[in-house]
C-alpha cells in the first residue's frame, strides 16, 4: 500500500503514528503482516480492513483494534484517501495488555484477530488531546502515557463482536462522511465556545435539519449531547490531573453554570465532581512497565 507514515511520538512502550494513504485507486492491497498490537483511530476516508474471513468497514468514528501475528489486506471504498492515528505498542508490552484485559474474550480467542468498535465523545476528545500534544510536542511523557493508557482502557472496555451498522450504508458514507469529519473537527476544537446548531451546519455547508439527522445517524447521539459529553470528559480529565477548583474546571470545560455542571456530571459519572476527584483512578498496568 502506498502511504506516508510518520512517527509523531515515541514512548518507552508505544509510538504514535500518523498514517496517510496515498493510493489513487480503490484496489485491494497485497497481503500485509504485522507483529505488533495496535489501536487505530480513523480520521478520514473509508476502507475495508480484511482479516480472517472478516471485512471491517472503517471510517471516521471507528477504531480498529489489531492483535499481532496476522495477515490482512485493505480495500479502499472511498475517493478520499484514508488517514489514521495509530497507537502501536511494543512487542514486549503486549503480554501486559493481555494480562490486564484477560477477562476479555478478544484476548483469549486466537481466531479473533481484529475487531472494530465505534467511538463516543469521550474517546474522540482523548484522541484529539493526544493528537494535539503529540503534534505540538508540548506534552510531557507522563501526561501522554497516562492519556494513552486511558484511551486504551476505554477502547478495550467496549470490545464486542463486530457487527456493521446497517444504517451507515455506502450511499450515506459517500455523501456524508466529509460532513461528519468536519463537524467533529469543529466541535473538538471549539468545545469551550457556545456552539449553535447553525454554526455547525454552516461550517459543514448543509441545512440544520439535514445536519442533525446525519450527525445522529453516524454518532448515535444528537449534536448537543455529543458536545456535552466532550465537555464532561474534559472536566473529568482536569479533575484527575489538576488541583483547579471545581468551578474553574466547569467554566474552562464550556459550562456556564456550576449547578448545571454538577447535575450533568453526577448523571454521567454517578457521583459529584469532588467525590470523583478523590477516587483512585490509576491504571495498574502502568506500574508494570519496565
């Protein structure tokens, strides 16, 4: 496959790759082999990831999870070349991942080589923050490492048998993937602002009625809920990683009312922000890294 692959960030146990396809046709690639465990966020385009009698329909809003020691091919299904952010983990770190998530059938079933899950607002924000830190080179090692472990925990915690979404058919992807890509990019870049439906629709060059319908079809939630979940995930990160007062965290995450923030946070996380901050949220796997 013709592609530009650049290492954005190198850690002790993983690296973050920027993958940009350069293929100019929609043919299927030659068989490829990988010996590393990877988590890939699809940013743009649409392709079929073919592995062991399965064809995983991959586009924005999807995350590919690939175990080592398998062959795969890729079939391009969209005129726009695909782009992905790949978290590729070191070979000697894979046994630790398997031990941490040993209750997941994905790691115990040797015939289950890869799978695909849908993202939510929380994983979208984590990906965006990691991308910004890696490309700007402003993040410190411990900060990025913990964010990567958190995104791994969210992704692997949602692994199920793959079933394509029948609502997202070929016509939907051909006509509306660019709209969804633009909308998510705008929301994650401006989530602290007071975004309106007209702002989003205008940015995506569609009517507000049309935008609301296709956004919910792709993300499974309406735009206002996606935005609220982005803000709540941002607040949760600040509660875990800073000593800022709860009110400051609420306002810096885009909420204009501390009462509304407390209610929304309690509804999503089943506890008040102050209690959430005191909980032990460390991931045990990090203590085992050599």
